[in-house]
């Protein structure tokens, strides 16, 4: 089986060496047809996230059947973190435009309008694939080069069944990656160091050290962009009071949406936007989020705890997701999305509907295991 083979979502009169959209020196290509493709991914690669993606894919398939004239050709497992819905649009009117440039533009606008309806209905799809006439997707029957699992068209009724019932039937290479049951985001188990206290007899005492996972606020792949990842000040009150005050503050400066978590005492806020560092420092300083401001000023980024604390062999202050708020502010926010921090929110069970808009940075956040006192 070949690996990493892709197919165009469009049909062209001459598909070889297509000129770029803005290339005015070469004749414009003639678009003949365009499949409607929805890409649903739930990172990272594991069975529990794939099950969430399956449910979302099923929900979107039902929405398509009830709200559009599209005919779903097939649904395929991508070979990694999700699914592709491939549909045919029976409306041929966009292809009646004789001018090839305008024709492609009309088709793109048509797909963009459809994508907007899908996102507005609350479906978590890739905001780029559907409206892009130059997009390619993985070809069913070929191997995903990163996992070794085959991109496979699902038979009738398979999508309605839980992943655990059919995933073993998917073809894969003999050296394919194993699919973990849950996201691999837990800290390794090792014992913190001990301190010796000198007295009448030597005794060992806990040093109040703990181990946890920390994420960097920096957006990898950018020069001076940072997401807002910060623990809200304890003086803001309990969990509900902290969130209410934080949401008022973030709404006032058009930052959103905000993913909220708590560890039983304090609240962690994550805004997955690639925000200029100077802009962020000036705003959060006025709010009173001093820890993040000071770190940005001194180190140009901040390491922030995103897991419970491991003391000895026991976990303390384990993190619990609360909710995502501030989608109204998100519509007014002018900063691009931070790709790594969107991925982080998904991995922390707080997936964000990011919709349209530019996405900055490398796909993976910088995460480390830290020992602190």
C-alpha cells in the first residue's frame, strides 16, 4: 500500500501544473466540478478522541441530510485523528459561469457560505478545507505516513457504531503506531527528591517539591506572539466569581473565546489567540494578571501549569475542565488563532469552535515536565 497519497477535491479541464490563484501571467484553469469535503479532527491520535470525532461526524452527516441538498458520497476514516465527509452538490449553477476566474470565485463563495452555516450550527470542522477549490485530501486505500493506518471508506452503518467495535478492522501496516485509549498527556511517574534534615538521627522529609506539566504561552513559529495562558488571581474570589470577573475583563478588550479550567482552588484561563506580546502585556497589567505580565516582560513568554501536582506517587489539585465562554468577543477579536493552543484546548477536553480566520504558529504547543517547590 502506498503512503501519503492525495486527491484533489476539484476536477479541472487540465489539472497538471495549475497556476496559482493570483497568477495573472498564465491562462486561468477551467474548473469542471468540486466535491464538498468536511474534515473533522480531534487531536491527539487516540481512541477516546476518535470517538468524539465519530460523534461529531455523525452529527454533521445528519445535519447535512436535514438542511442541505448535498448527497454524501462516502465518509472515510482519515487514518489518524478523524474523518472526511465527501459530498456531491447537485446544484450546477455556479459552473454555468463562462469566465473561468469568476466561476472558481463563485464556487469558492458558495462553499464559504455553506461552511459558515455549518460552523454557525456548532459543528467543529476544519475551517479551510471546504471552501478551498485547490485543496487536496488523503486518498482512501492508502496509508497515513505518520500512523501507518489506512485511510478507509466506512461501510454503511459503521459510523453509527462506537469506534471500539470496528477500529480493529481498519487495515494498517505491520509497523503502524498503536492507538492509545486516552490522550498521552500525563506526566511520567518518578519520585521527587528528598531532603535530609540533620538532627539527633538522620530522617528523610518531604521537600514540598511537586511534578507537573507546563505549557509555554509563546506561539511557536512566530517571533513575538503569545497566547493568554494564566491562572486568575486568587483575590478575585471563588471559581464562579473569578470567571465572571475575567469574562468582563476579556470582553472589554475583545479577547476570546476563553477556555476555563480549575484545580479546586483557582481558575486557569486559556485564550488561543496569537497576540502581540506588547499588546498583551499592556492589557493584562491593567487587569491585575501580574504573573503572566511579569513573565512576559522578563522572559518573553511564560511557563504555566496545566496539570495536577504529583507529590510522591500521588496526584493533588487535579485539573477539571469547566467551559468555553466569549464567542461574542471572538467575533470582534482581530488577532489570529494560535494553532498550538487550539490543539492544547482540545487535548484538555475544551475544544474550541475557531471558525474562519487566520491561524498562526506551529501545530504543537511547547509542553514540559517541571519540578517545582
